[in-house]
C-alpha cells in the first residue's frame, strides 16, 4: 500500500527492497505457490509486480528482492521471485539480495 502513494513529485525516491517471508523461500520447486497462497494474496503479489514495473518505467528503480532473514538464502529464493514477481523477472529488472 505504501508504494502506491508515491508520485512523480517524490524525486528523491531511489530504492525498493522487498524481503520474502522465509517460509516461501523453502517452497518445493514445481509447487504452484500462487495457488497455494490463495486468490487474495496471489492478487496482491500480481499487483505488486505491476507496480514495480511502473516504478522501473517511471523512475528507473530496480527493485531488490531477497529472503527476510538477511544472509539466509532459502533453497528456492530465486524460484519464489520468479513465481511471485514474473514480470520484473522476465524484464530482468530485479536484483536478488
């Protein structure tokens, strides 16, 4: 929700860092993460993905995404990023933490 309040007048805005909940990064590869999360939560991730693309296009901000426990990489952190945020992944505009 906070990201949606940012406007072009926020010229000093330079970075977005997102930390995935740790339990998501230990998901089984091949599992349908979005379906398992439920429709509302899945829609929230899709909305965030769209919003992050808009920030890239408007401000050239590359979002940084990683596991919420800094320094701890779940087995499938990259897989989760691809599943939850497919558009920024496909465009190559995400930096893993």
